[in-house]
C-alpha cells in the first residue's frame, strides 16, 4: 500500500517507521515543518501515486485536506491523538 502522510509529527513518524514492516511504502510527506516535506497536497501527481492518505494534522487543517483529497480522488484516514 502506498501511503501519503499529512503531518509528520510523532504519530506520522511512527507510521513512517513501521510502514515497511507491513509491506507499505510512504510515497510522500506533506508537512512544511518536516525536512522530508514532499511539496503541496494540491499536486496532481498524488492521484496515481497514492492508495491512501493518513491525516495527522491539526484540527483546522483537516477540512481543507479532506476537500483536496476528495478532489484528487484519494481515500483518506483521519486520526487524532490526545
């Protein structure tokens, strides 16, 4: 499974670390604060490169992220902690 991570904090990093053990690949990280930031979510390249996006962002970012994922036709999982 090809995963796009939205947010690369503690949980995003944990998913990235564990992904290979579950035969998953992190194809991109959308987080301007991360040194591994892959560019904006709005790019069409994600349409064919991603099976699912996992959103670990802040509450105010979730709605625009979900709207963009829907426009791109990408399935999403929204996860929060705390």
